[in-house]
C-alpha cells in the first residue's frame, strides 16, 4: 500500500496540473544566417509546448535587389547578382551579363573561349552547391561525429 504522505502529495500535484492554463503565443524563429543553407524566418504559433502552426517567411536574402539595380549602371550591378545565390554566385552573374551583352548587341563578339570558361565556372559552382546541400542535409538529420 502506498504511503499516505506520497499519495497526498500526488493528489496536490494532479490538482496543480489541472489548474495550469495556457494561451497561444507567437514566437519568431530567425531570420537564419545564410551559412545555415538558406535565409528563413519562421513564425511559430504555440499553445504551451505544442506548435499549432508555422508560417514561413522567405526571401530575406533578396533585399529589393531589382529596385536598387534600377539606379546603377550594368557594371555596378554585377556584385549584387553574385549575392543572389551565395552557393553558386557565378550563375546569376553569368545570366545577367549574357542578358546585357545581348541587349547591347555584343553577344556575337564574345570569344568562344570566354563562353566556355563562363560555363565551366558555372558548372563547378553548381556542383559545389549540390555537395553543400547534401552535406547540410546530413547535418539536419544528425550525421555528426562526437
């Protein structure tokens, strides 16, 4: 038979648990740093320790780039295109430069060697980006060594 002192303490504890009330609370998680493979802010709606809803807010990496680029010349825009994708920065710059070259009618004057080098660097950037993604997925699922 249980000790009456413990039984009384247990009843007081159970009564205390039923008196606890909770209300919904909104927590902001983030924005996360780009080194965590993506800039993201999560708005968590919780009730006690239970997460009831998550509202993601994406796009913290692209801070009005297009509007800012309207006031710059083409050469000054290139550093901003590098920052659109921090893992494969050359790809956005390549696309922007190709568009400017076509718009100015310079695309036929670019040497083939330059085109090959650009594509090669873009492909190396893409491969590196995929390898980083695989590595960060491993970290996300707990593949760390003690």
